[in-house]
């Protein structure tokens, strides 16, 4: 029984390390692109989702999977530095809720915003990611 538990924990740890590594690579890759976005400071969650590329929600979900509850302050800091204040609180709350790590909440939110048009008050002429 303990050998099976050690194996399961080993796989889980490997998944967390891979997720954290992928999140770091994706964030490093898109950092400049996202920093240059002109997202209004009063933009809400779904409005902000129309400004950002899909890579950011994927990176946030990978970060949440890799760091579990510790993703809350890291996500908060990253989103604050990127000027995406409409996502900060949601990222922190989502990271603090137990057992949601395997669910890609931000990626699903991005898809809902794009497919349904929720928060679509992005001005015309703003380049879509």
C-alpha cells in the first residue's frame, strides 16, 4: 500500500513540476506582449479576457496546478505587474479554493468570454491577441 502511495505522490509531484515549468516558459514568452496591452484600469474580468491572448489564461492555470494554494500571491503579483487588475482578485480566489487546480478555470473563462461575447466592450481597432 505505501509503495503505491509513494508512486502516486511521485507522479503528482512530477505533474506539479512540469506545470510550473511550462507556466514559467509561457509567461516569459508572452511577458512583453502583454505588458504593452492597453487594458482600461476599470475593465472587469470578461472585458479583460478580450484583451489578453489565450496563452495567459493557460499559463495561470498551469501555475495554479503547479503551485496549488501558493499560486494566489504569485498570480496576484504577476497580474499586478502586467497591469491586469481585472484578473487579480479572481486569480487569488480561484487559487485559494481547494480541489480546483485540475480545472482550467481561466482558460474556460477566456473561451466563454470569446464565444459568448461577455464583456465585449473592447474598442474597435484594438488589436485582438
